[in-house]
C-alpha cells in the first residue's frame, strides 16, 4: 500500500488512478493522517454460457420472408433491385 499527500495526489492523479486500476491501493493523507483510499473497482463477474438467453428471445415465423415491394424499394432508393 502506497501513501501520498493530497498535493502529490492532485499533481499525479492520472498516474495514481492507473496504478490503482492495475491492482494497487493508494492511501491519500492530509498532514500525515490517512483520509482517503484509492482502490481498483471490482470487475463484474459476467460469464457467457451457452443457452443463457433461452426463453428471453423470440423470432417470428416469417423472419426471413421476402419484404413487401414498397419497403424493398425504400431500401434500394427507389431503384429496381434487379
């Protein structure tokens, strides 16, 4: 654990934040007495598992059906798609 004064913390805040993000812990002191602690945030435990969205997503039966001509023409800028 590293201890720095408020003045040093103000002057070197960016590097102290990087140090904390890398896993370090910095104590900020005023007149030699600790008043604050700079620590890294805990990373959320998010694991992707097969089937984790089962029952949460719905796909229409006609999902891949051809688009109506008026919508298809809008995508093609009014030009024929042929």
